């Protein structure tokens, strides 16, 4: 059976600068803002040699809208998802599900709403 993996993701935002501030604070990283006509994007740091998927925040009035309860659920990987979840409220988001065990062989997960109202998940083995 072939493997199907995420190759890229886009998180809709309503206010790009607010969203950049939120994700930079929660993940302790720097996003790269790009303006391409009527699209705004902010790319998450990504090293292709380390695996995983790259992605960005994206703003466009017609084609993208945040959702707190519908659509795709993106899982970010983490060493310990409790660390990022602890930063969510101060950064302007809301924790929906605190860190919880999925199963011993799978690890832990948590869910938060970002500063734009998107439902985002985090996964860690510990």
C-alpha cells in the first residue's frame, strides 16, 4: 500500500500580522511574510532534508476563511505538546483540548483555536 503524506498546508487568517505574532510566539520561530498580489502568505520555517511538510498562513478575502469546527485539522509535531499549549492563551488563542494521551503507541495530542479562529492540533510522543 502506498503512503499518503501531507506535502503542504495553508492556514487561513483574517489579520496576517496578528496571526504571525501568534504562531511566532507559540512555536518560538520566525515566519517569512510574502505579498503576492491580493494574496498574503507567511511561510513557516521548514527544512526539506528533515522531512515533514512545509506550509504557511494565508490571507485572501475571497478564497480563505478560518473555521473553529469544520474543515481540515492540521497536526503540528512537537517534542512535548504541553509546551506549545501553555503559550496559546497568552499569544491570543484558546486551548480547546489540553494535552491528552491518544494511546501509548501513538502518543499525545491537544487542540487549540489560533488567533484567527482556526482549530489546530498538536501531537507529541511524550
